[in-house]
C-alpha cells in the first residue's frame, strides 16, 4: 500500500538525523545491509514515500512502535546512506511495526442466538455494543450479526459461524484503518470502502488461507478445511502457504488447506425471481425457480429490510427453488437467492421484496376429507376450533382456483357450516380462514377437494325365471362396474351375496325362498365407490322349487 505521510512542519528532536556512528560501526552496518535478506511478503507491508528530511531514525520515532525498529528498517530496505535518502523513495514497512491506536468496532444489528467471548467469558450481544480486539463472535443456527468497523466497512456474519476480531486499528502513519479478522468457520460477507488512496488494509484469515482486499464487496466461507472466496465487486487476493490467486469482480476461488488456490473462475449468474409471487400466505413454502446451468444447489436468504444487516432465514435446496421457513414473521422482507456450483462457490445474488402474510394460520379442515366422496345432498363442513377466533370465513367452489364460487360465508362464529341448498353430483373444493382480534384476517387453508357422486343405481322390478333371477338398472357411465348385494337383513350387515358385474344387469341362481333385499352401487375407475342406491325387496316364493319341478318335466314332454 502506498501513502504519502502528512507533512510535519515543526522540527523536533524526533526528526533530527541520528548521530553519526564511528567508522567501524558504519562499515559493520554496511556489511549487514549488503547481506540482509530480501523483502518479505509485499501484502504485509506498508509503502511509505520519503519526504525531504526523512531518515530511518525520525521515521521510526514518529510512526513505529519501538526504537528497535530503526536498524531493522534500514536492513529491510537496504538503505546504504540513511542521512541522504532521495525524496520520493518508497520504503516498505511491515504492518506489525507500525504504531497504531485501537478503534471501536460495534454491533450494528443482530438476529437470533449470538454471543461474544472475551478473555474466556461468554456474553450475550446487544445492538450498539462495542467489540474489543481479541473477542470471538459466535452465531447459532438462527443467528447473524453485522459489524460496523471503524473504516466504514460492514461485515455480515452468517448463521453457524465463528469470527475472531484480531485487530481494528488506526496507524499513525496513514488515515486508512487496518482491519484483521479470523474466520474460524462459517460465512462472512463484507463491503469494504476503497483503501487504495488511504493506505488501509482489510484482511481475513482462515484455517485454509488468507484473503486481503483494498476495497470491494466479497464473501468468505470456511468449511471442511476449504476456503472459498467470491468477489462481487473490486479485487481480492487469496493466498496460503502453497500459493496465491487474484480474483477480479465476478470470479471466485476455492482453496483446500495445504493446496495451492485453484484458478479463479466466473461466478454463476443470478437466478430469475420474476416468477415469484408478490405475497406468500402459507409457510413453510418452496417456490419453483428457473434452473441455472451448472448449479447443484440454491441458497435462499431472507432479511427484514434492504441491506441485509441480519439474516432471518438461510436455507438451501437441491432443486431450483426458493425456500421460506415456517418461522418467518409476517411483513415485508427482502429475499435473495443464489446458485451454488459443484465446487461450493456461490454465484451472484438475485434480490427483491416480498410480502409474507401467513397469519393467523388457517384452521385445520377436517370434514369432508380431501379426495372423499360425499353421498349427502347437503353435506356438513367442519374444521378445527381456534380459541382466539372472532369469526371464520368459508368458501365452496367448483374449481380449485375458486373463480367459480358457489357458497361464500364471512359471518361464521362456529367451526362448521351446513349447506342450505343441495349439491348436484360433481367435483367441489372448499377452504376456510379465520379472523382474530390480534392479527386480523389470515389466509385461506389449502383447497380441500371432494366429490358428490351420482345417486346409486335403482334396480328395476326383478324377473324371476326358470332357474334364474334377473336384475337390471340404468347405466351410470360407460366405464363403470357395479356392486350388487342381496341380504335377508335389511341393514345388509352380512349380505349372503356380494357380486360385481361390468354391465348394468345381473343374472344369478335364485336365492333361498323368502324376502331378500337388493342394493346396487357403481364403481368408477380412479374414484371411491359411489353411494348405494335405494334398496329393493325381492320375494322368492316358498313353493318356487315345487313349481319348478313340475314345469321342467312338462318342458321335456313338449320337446
């Protein structure tokens, strides 16, 4: 980093050149400088531009932590003539040598279970609380927080994450802040102002590597000993002991621990949210999205307002879906979704506002049950009682979209209703909602479909022939089968005969003499059995078999 230190017009003892050492000492120093090691890692150095009158001595006394750094500064930069350094020369100074002052870091916003551990003592966090250097921040599965850093940066720590604030300091030599954090696990998203002119630095260490920036919008995650960094704006450098990689905007890198960072590659594009509804009235919910080529997962996050200072929900789906949990509160939210590639790198965000209006939750419908057949012409509808209900809202329609309403009631105080008029055979859908004093009117329940089948077939008068009993009735449908029962018991508790036929007719051996009861119902493929038709009574004469014995021989004589 390069920065021209502010001018210092006054002259002090700290600015005077160091006394000249004896000749033998200068020769020894020259030998040390000629044999000194080369420069260290440039990313850890501050670049100081020499002004008139500067020397290692007065630079040390003004800007460095200790006078012990004076000879080190000479060796580090291979200065052969410390009293005559040319103006404009760039000197490299390790960041750890710079004198600096701690600057406050504060909790800007928080959500869910979050805590700070300082000097081994855990403590719950609050908005506006200062976070000291060396503190460890933890978030639970439902937790998130935003740090407001002294250089104007903001860092959003996601759920199930651990972040240590190593340092947040203002060096005496430059206006740009020096921020260093350690992401031990989880996910952090950062927005960092441009530091190239201020000499600032923003560094995130992880177990798998180091990410350094000078002004950008980027994400860092550490999981399974793999560091992943995605650059949304600006430029980011990622390095570890095995190598380094530079990411420009729109690229990302993954770096397994102990291995060189992989080559930067383009991030996946943002999914389209155009097909999402403006309003969500049922939770939990999974909303379908157009698939993104190359994606293996989709990550959905909700926040209570624009800016995402906290995360209310953070869910993933293997399918192209946006997912919202049952706990998401009512109100206007920001939703953002991004596609995730096979290597774990997450793409650009798609973001928009969405209204959640899912409460009070609708009562649980109980009768008629979904997919059932209702024989009653005026069926009764029932649902679960809600103690706080001031009234219920009922709708009955002939279509699942409720565009063709048959009955609509908004004045119900009981958890049920019976229709005043009969329903013709057909398919129907019903739903119910509730109003409470505390939450107002809530959404409707899911549509409950049921069927009113045609009335059961009515048998024509039976025909008793020679050795046969014939039954006939009107057909219910072209592909219907029929179930026929005969019983001496009018309740049909244990019918003596239970038969099926493909045609609206049945021929059978007559049952034993006496009074029998016959009933018939249709069996429609893919639907429950229809209602039983009105039972018919069949009287089999007691002398039927004697008459039959006389008739049969006579027939043989005729033949």
